[in-house]
């Protein structure tokens, strides 16, 4: 069992002391120390609280070597993204990422974009305006895909919406092999950025002309990667619950 090592590792990742963790868990600092040294195993209720505090699956906390996750995520950095124009489309379906990406790839070929600019960058982000009823009854989700249009590229190919993005600063993290375990690796990337920004929610109303977040998938050195971008001024420290999935 790696529980003690994982508790210590996740505590340090969260940049809190044993005393601070003890206060959050309602135990003494000595108890936390004994957990981390595997001298004592936390009761089940405390393990559940720890998994929620650290945004970690229960089985991963107990069984996996979480230090290996350092090979999954890069350090977070702040990048200034220059203004750009994009062509975008949204789809709502049980598998919107694949559906809308395929649609936009087809549009990019038909418009001549990929002929003139084969390295054109395609980005995407969740479309949050899907009702709970559609999600729960029909398993529907929303996703937006967009191609960033190189300067000077013009087309009258229909079927997309054109939008301008203003210059903005983003916190960026790279996820390696994001689709090996997408429903854990990608949401955890957002959680890491939120912790880095000391925030826990996106602003209810995004800043005009600036995406709150987006993702860019690419292959480098034979490894699939995803860069996750979160607008540094698009988050809030107000107490609120955010789902990153």
C-alpha cells in the first residue's frame, strides 16, 4: 500500500504543512505524521475526505504511486497569447469532441485552409450550455472546435462562425498522453491550474473577446500532448463549485 507516501506527496503538491492538513481533517499533526509514515491507516471516512481534498480517485490514493504523475504534467507557465481570428462550430451529442472535430476538419479541407496552411492549429473547449435534463436523460454534452486562421487567409466557405480573440494572458499546462485516461488526466490539469491561480471557479460572465479556456492537442517526439489554457483573469476566488469534466 502506498497510502502514506501518497498523502505526503499530495500534501506537498498542495503546498500545505502537516499542521494545516491536520486542521482541515480535524485531527492532530501527530496523526497526520503517523498516516504519512504508514504507522497508522486513516479510517475509511478520513480516506474519503482526503481523496476529495486532493481531487484524487479513492483507489488511486490507496493503491497507485502518485509520484509517477510527475511524468504526466508539465510545470505551469504564463503565456501571452496574441490576438487571432478563428472559425468555430459547436455540437451537442453523446461524443461531441470527435463529432465537431471531424466537422471542422472537413470544413478546413473544403475551405482550402489545410491546403494552404497544413499546420493550421485546431483548438477546442467545452460548451457549458447543455441542460441537466439533456445530460442526464440522453447523455448529451457540448463541445466547440475552432481553427485559428492565419493572417491573410480568406474564404467564403459556409458552415462556421467567425470570431476574433483579443490578446490575453493564460496559465498553461501540458498533459502527456491525455487520452490514455481522459476523464482523469484532463480534469486534473484544470484543477492544477486552478490551484496555481488560487482560484476555484470560472467567472460567470467571461470577458468579451477572450476565451475563458481552451485546449490544443498535438503530437511531438512521437508523444500525444494537450496544452490546457486558462485565462488568468477569467477565474474567481469566490466560493463556488466547478466541475472540470
